[in-house]
């Protein structure tokens, strides 16, 4: 509205001064041809300032009428005595129209050129910023924000998972159009015979590598070809970034799979030795006792029996871990939750592991109140067994272990702390992965890292989490949280 008032004021002002100058030149006996030039100059000024051919034509009419009224005989009338003036007026209109058209086109080309330059700079900025995007969500979120600013908030993006970025749209309304655009890799606009009701343009975000989703340009806010072309150019830029992420993720996933296969191969290679060694010891020890029972001293018998017991416990724990791992991977885990005192669970585990703990000293810190834990007691006990086995396997003799626990809101927090040397920082984030071992020795099954990954699966199945960190005692602290709300069962 302000521009209309401004253009009208410019038109009125220029016309007023043109008529004053026209009268002054006529009083000075200046030739009519020169007055025509003044008219052309005035019209050019109006067209350039208003950027409208309409005001140019209006200026032509006003100048011709004023020339006829003030200059031609008889003056102060619109009667024309000389027929040559009619020809002059017609030619003046033609010239004015041509000049107006040329100036308007030139202005339009200049404006388009500036817009193109601006969009090129914007595309460059977008492509530069997208290089630093971390994932697909960040890429799509950033793109919609930029387009909202540039195209007055008319762009939304629906990814292949149905998530909407930018302005909210009715996902169901565009569902079929998005599928069609991705399937045939073509833009759907309002002229499409199948999707006339969407009143939008749908652009597939699709490359040779992957389908990512579709961008929606709302036609009621911006249906110009320049907006459509610009949106296409932006999509080409984000496809480069999305494909880069896709390739990077594929490489990372391939690397992870390769590493897992290496661990599994190492595990299978070690299984034959790890199973054979304890079984051989159990078999040879029991056979020796059977054949030479009366000839062996009692002290030697007890030692052989202890060795058989230790090997059978280790073997039993290993087999149980393998079975648990299979259950977790097959999603075949059902929790049988009951409410038990944390003290009872811990002391039952310590009693069973008394022989295996040997010289390791375990201190249990009891809170003043009785802490009840709502959990699958068998699985929770397995967490303690595996964590203590980890201490037995990876720390020195005479290691001190502290078990601390307490209530925290609806959760029970357990901490198992030792002073057995700790774990290097680069390995702390990896020790809960399947088949990962914190030792270089792969000759014993207890070093294959199954126990900690099973601990993580059990804790997460209870709605909790488990972490590991080095402590001030010079060892490692394992912290796990069990969700204690009975209504979460099932």
C-alpha cells in the first residue's frame, strides 16, 4: 500500500513540474520538438521510479493532453487545428509505449539478475553449512528453516519415516503423492491429474543411493516458477549432504559388522579350546580319582576336587552366559519379577561365589532402611555374578570390592567399586558391546566379554541403565539402576 502512494506521489509531482517546465519553454519560444524531449524524459523518470508501465502510459496521456491544451492552437482547448499534430501525438504514444516497455523489461531483467545472484549466494551458503551437518535430521531441519525464511514459510519436508520438518502439514493428505513422487522420481504439481486436491508441489528427495522423503511447496503462498526452480536447486544441494551421510553410515556399519565378525570368529576359535580345557581337566581329574582314590592323600584329593569344582563353575557360568546371550538376541526374554530385599540378593550371590572370590575382599554397605527391589531375582543375581567375575578375571589378588546401594526416587542404584587398576579411557565406552574384551588374551572364555554385554541387556530389560567409570580408589566403578515401580511390570 505504501508503494502505491509513493508511486502516485512521484507521478503527480513529476507531471506537475513537467507542465510548469512546458509552459516556461513555450514562453521562451522553444521548439515543440524540444518540449517533446522533456516529455520523454519525464515519462522515463516515472517509469524508472515506479517500475510500472501503467504510470508511463498515464504520463503519456497527461503530457499529450497538456501539450494540446497549453501549446497548440487554439490554446486552452482540446481542439486541434493542425492535422500534423495528430500524427505527432500518435507517434509520441508509440515511442512512449516502446520506451516504457524497454525500460520495464530492463528493470525486470535487472531484478531477476539480482534475485538469481542472491539465490546463488544462498545456495552456496546452504551447501557450505550442510557440510558440517551431523545427521539427516539436522540437514532437513536446517533446510526447512532456511527455506521458511527465503520463501515465506511455504516449505515442509516429510521424511521416509513420516517425520515432518518445517511447517506442519497433514501427513495423510500428502501420503499418496509422496509415495508417487518417490516411486517415479518426478515432481507432482497442481496440474497433476491424480492429485489436484493437494494444491501444492511435491518434490521427491531421492538419489540413486536412497529415498529420503519429499519436500512440499504450498502453492497458495508461492507458486512462481522461480520458487519451484529454487526449491529444486536446494534439494539437489541437500541430496549431496544426505548421500554423504548415507555413505559414511554405510561404511561405519560395514566396519562395525566386520569387527563383530572378527570377534565372533575369535570367539568360535577360542570356544574349542575354552570348552575342551575345563572338560579335559574335569575328565582327567575325576578319572584319576576313580582309578587311584585309595592311593591319593586326602590333601591331594581335596585339591583335585576343588580344581574340578572351579572348572565346572567357570564352565557353567560360560554356558549360562551363552544361553542368556541367545535369549536376548532372539528377544525371548520374559521377566519374572518379585519384590526381594537387596541385602538377601547380594549375600546369596556372595555365598555362592565364596570359593571363586578367594582372596578378594568384598564389603557391603547397608543403608539404614531395608531396600526392596522389584526385579527378576535370577537375572539380577546374574548381573552381580558377571560383575564380580569381571573383577576376578581382570584385577590382582587381594583386590578390595565395595558394594553400595540406595534408593533414588522410584529407582534402586547399585554400585560395585574395586581398586584393581581401572580401565583405559578409550575402552570404557566399549566394554558393554558383545564379544568385547578388555584384555588382549583371547585364550580364555572369561575374556570374551559376554558377561558385561549380558549385564547391560538385563539392566535395560528392567528399564534401567548401566555405566562404568574409573574411580578414586584406583579401580573401576560399575553403576546400574533398576526401575523399582511395580506398575511397569510387563
